[in-house]
């Protein structure tokens, strides 16, 4: 009986150790795996940081040389700034629109579908950020970009908030431009931030 008990005790101990190791591994997995809410929070932070960098630079160049200077600045610097922030956050940051100015801002088929769904909601207030998987099965943060007062100097209504001479300059840089006719608060486009992990 004692001999049987001696064999039984190490088996119980071994089983208990394996069980506790399994729990630790499961806990590690839970910590590593991001939830949809984690991606939403991170996406909002990245979108806000990117908007802040772009708008601060834009305000500065407008203060130095007006709208003409801002148009030239955006043409040369907007994409490199966005790309550098993509590298910093280890994501791919895009701003896409149903009315793009730059051809690189044209939406993919999936992005166009999401844009159409946003547009069907009417006002930006009804549009909520979301996470979806793209064609490559990567998590992507999508959120509406409303037209703000500063935007209208280059994206507004010609003859009202967008001066005709400024639009002539825009057409020189962007001959296929569609990104005009917006009023403050309109849905201007959306953030599309693809997480690499």
C-alpha cells in the first residue's frame, strides 16, 4: 500500500505542475491577444495624433504664406508626413475619400463599401469608428473625417469658402481633383489605419 502511494504522489504533483503551467500559458495568450476595443482605442489615438501633426503643420504654413503656400505644402509633404507616422506606429495610415484630391487617396473596394455605409447614415454625428478585417485579413480602424473650418479654404464651395484663384492653383497640382464642395461638418472622407500585428 505504501509503495502504491509513493507512485501516486509524484503523478499528482506532475499533473498539478502541468496544469499550472497551462494556466500561465493561457494567461500570456490573453495578454498578447488584442480585442476589438484595444484596436479601436489605438486607432483613435493614431488618427488624432496624425490629424494633429498634419493640421499643426498646415496652420503654420498658412500663417507664413496663406492658402497658396498650404496647397504647395500639402502636395509635397502630406504623404511623407503620413508615411513617417505609419512607420512610427507600425501601421499603414491612409485618408481615403469618395471625393479624392490625390489619386493615392482613392478607396479600395472594401473602403468604398464602408464609405457608402457612412454616407447612408447622413451626418457625421451618426458615424462611429469601427474595426473590420480587410482583404488580407488584417485588422483595420475606420473612422469618419469631418470637414472643419480650416479645411474649407481648399475643400469648400468655389466662390464661397474656396476662392476661385486658389482652386486654379489646386488644379495645377491635382488636375483630377474631386475634393471640393464641402461645408463645415460634412463627411470629407475617412481614416483607414491598418494594423500590421
